[in-house]
C-alpha cells in the first residue's frame, strides 16, 4: 500500500479508502465515522475540528491513526494488517 505525505504537517499515512487525514488539524483517522466524529457543526452550519480525545475517538494505534470501537488485541491486529499487506 502506498503512502501519502501531507505537505502541511509532513505526516505520512496510507493511501487507502478507509483512512482519512484531516488537512486542518493534521490527525489521521481510520473509517469515515471516526473522521466525521471529530468535526462538529455549529448552529450556523460551520464546521470546527475537535481533538480526538474530546469526542471519544477511543484509541490511537502504533501508526498514529485514531480509531473508534473496541481496541484490537495484538493477534487481531497481526491478522488484519497481514491481510491489508497482501491486498
């Protein structure tokens, strides 16, 4: 899987449909739900970005990607990431 480097912050992240990097706050999220959760809409319809810990993005993996849901065990991660590398 190829990686993309964000010019503003220099962070590298996977070039994958399941990964989103916010160009404003420079955090990387796994899954659209996690990405969307860090955005808050005001009554006027404007968005602002909230820190992942503020909105309950539950854990940060070894790559620096924010996830929501149950944290995976080492065995589950090994199986999942070995499948990603094979694709």
